[in-house]
C-alpha cells in the first residue's frame, strides 16, 4: 500500500500548496511529499530528522499530543518553537476511520494559510488514508491462522508448508526483516490492531509433556499473544518495542524512538496514561526476538521471544520487557529444556523449607562469590552470610570454593527461577 499512501499525500500537498508528511498513530513515517521551495525555514532540524531517520524522541510525541491531536476531528494548528528547532508552525490533519485515530498528516503552516474549503477537501483525503491504514491493520489480524500455523507446526514438511502459506499471505514484503514478540500470559482474543504488526495471533502455551504453564513458570494454564513485527529503519527493533508499549498493562508514557513530523519544546507535556491493554493480565511480561531476515527463521525467533518473556518473568531486573540478546545466561537455560532441571543436589535447597537459603546462595553467586557485596545486597552481616552458605553446602553436598560446584548450583537456581 506504500504507493497508495504516497499518492494520497501528494494529493493533499497539491490541494494545500505545501509539502505534507504522513505518520501512523505511533508517529512512524509512512510517506512524505516533495519539497522544492527555497524557503530555508521549511526543512528545520526536526522535520529533517523525521524524514531521514523515520524516528524522533518520545518528547516530540508528547509535545504534539499535548495539543489534543489524538482527540481532534479537524485540522489542528501548532505554533513554531524556534528554541526547539521548529522554525515553522505545523498544521496537523488527524487521520481517522470510524472515529479511531489511525495516523496524522503534517503540513508546514504559512500565512495566510489554506482556506477552509481546501482544508475540508484535504480532510476528505485524510479519511481515505484512514481507511487504508485500518484495512492494513485488519489484514495483520486476518493472518492469524497462517501465523499460528507456523508457530505450532511440527518440524519438517509441516512447518515448511506453513511458512510458505504465510509468505504468500504477507505478499511482497513477506521475506523482509521481521521480529517475533511474545506477550504472556494473555487472556481473550487478539487485539484488532497492533501498530507495525504484519500478523497477530493467540498461542496456547505448551511446555514439555503437553502441559501449559505460564511462561514465568508459576501461572495457570493459558495463552500468549504472538506478534510478527515488520522491521525497518536505523533502529530495527524500535517498531517491536513500540508495539509492546501499547500491549503491556502499564501507565508510563510512550517509548523513546517514536517518530514525529514536527518539533519538541524544552518542557514537554506529560504523556497521557494508558489503560491496560484488552486481553492483557497483571504480571504480564514480554519478549522480543532478534531480527530474522527470512520467514524460515520465524519458528526459532518465536522460541527466542518466548524464552525472553520467561526470563523477564524470572528476573525482575530484566522485565517486564526483555530482548533475547540481553537476557544473558537465561538464553542457554531457556534453550536447554522446557521444564525445570531437577538436579538432585539442589532438590532439598529448592524445597519449600529453605527459601531464604536458596535466595542467599543465588545472590552470593550473582555477586561472583564476593562475600562483602553479597552481604550488602542481602542486608545481612557477613558472618550471617557465612553461616547460611555453610548450611547450603550441607544441604547440597557442594563445595562453594570449587568453580564447577558453583556453576552447577548457579545453573540449578537460575533454572528454577526461570521455570517458577
């Protein structure tokens, strides 16, 4: 649909006599009109960066949303802010479909500016853009069957056939770079629209033996939301992180890296708070895979995404959103087994009677065996630490002065955390 968007943006530019840019509702650049003016103020730093990098800061988005563009049904005039690098004011045309904002068309404002009739005609074109954006979003949801088949097919010819069917359904962009996202646990249906998504579906979470644990290990049987994100631009995973920010049940502002068609101000307006995403539950974590160049790598990317989601649930410092590339030892542990590794040396320590000793051992090993750091992290006296470690050695039969014994215990503790 790229050509359709460009044609419509050019139509608006011709109607209003000013170059226009189109961004989706997450402020990511879709198309922009040609600029052949000698006006040096037209290509100010903010507009230049928006076109060249397709992204800007979260403050940009917050600043513009502060003018009510997400609620507006007609053109919104936004003044210049030279101190912030915005040398010319903007006109924002909200792009809506059935009352839901799908994106924004931005134009440089000028005196005397477009007449009401021209603006009304441009808004009619913006409505056509809104229909295209809404249809594209629905197309991603409509691919749920093909996407689910790829994620659940057995290896071999079944998986090959599922990948081929998804490639055909995605069309020309099917084998471009993508990332897999896992959000879990997830209840209910998949959302009707996920920004930047090529496909979404709800996947039963199955562990070894056909069981269905929560990725964090301790939850009830359930499901995960799978999202296939198209990647583009200098920061390839930015679309995936933006999509997750819309799905996670939290109330923070939008993530850094959103694109904008105009400037920032020195004190940005506070970002609007978000309600919990429909279908999301409390205690939700999310994982993002590494980029894959071909759909044949999608099953492996899904394993990475689910492993990262489990790691985010296991290690609070990683979550609630974790990228596969950043979860450290959990990458290996998530790849080794779908369920907890029941090593006999750690079985008693990991029982319900010794949670404090298990935590002490884990913190001590996380601190590379440095007693001072571990005692400080636990908030206990060093002698208390030594006593607890001696009890750990008694329960496990391990010698914590030996590197291999430390490695075995550390792996057992991290695996237990990973699987709840």
